[in-house]
């Protein structure tokens, strides 16, 4: 990957929403964790994403930001074969802390249940994507004063 002009790892550590595309095509917004060179997102038998990836693991994922006031426009696009792997609570907590914050008492009950209601019983899984290709671009511009 050629240098995009910004720190890709720092960009992907932000609590941004990614959009993941599967065969069909189908696109879904997802919260993610960028860790160990992989994108991690929650799924399970309750989600169509789970079935789609089981049928065809090829996915594309984009994380971007666009601030019209400042002209900041950056994007990361990943492609590869996703895999469904066993859910682990510590990684789940690291992912969720990025979005609703560290205080579980303030979380929506659904998020607490993901961690503490027997993920193996619920069928909670990780969708893990180690990108075959990763493209990062800074398309920023000077905003009008």
C-alpha cells in the first residue's frame, strides 16, 4: 500500500462506522474493532450477515469520514475473505468501549447482553476480515472560509 498521507492505524482506531458489502450485493453499516491487522465485527445466527458470509466469504469494507466544514475526507477500503470465529468477551469489550464508552451502566442493554449473556448460547460470533487488499486515501480539500 502506498502512503495515503495519514496514519491508517490511528484513523481506524476512531469510533467510526464501517460499511461491509457481501455477495448479493448487500451493504450494512457495522461497528468494528481494528486489531492485529484485522477488522472484527459482531454477528450471529440472528443476522443476515452471518448467513451471507457462510455462503460466500468474499467481502469489501469501507471506513470513511467527510467533514464539509473542514474539508477533511479520508477513506480506507478493504477486500478479502471474511471468516466466522468464536466470540471472546475481552475483545468484545474492547470493541464496544470504542462506541458507547467505558461505563457499561450507560450502555444500551443489548450491548451488555452481547458480553454477559453466554455468547456461545446466543451464537454470537466474530466476523474477522484480514484484508487481502487495503487501500487508504486522503481526498481532503481546502474548505471555503
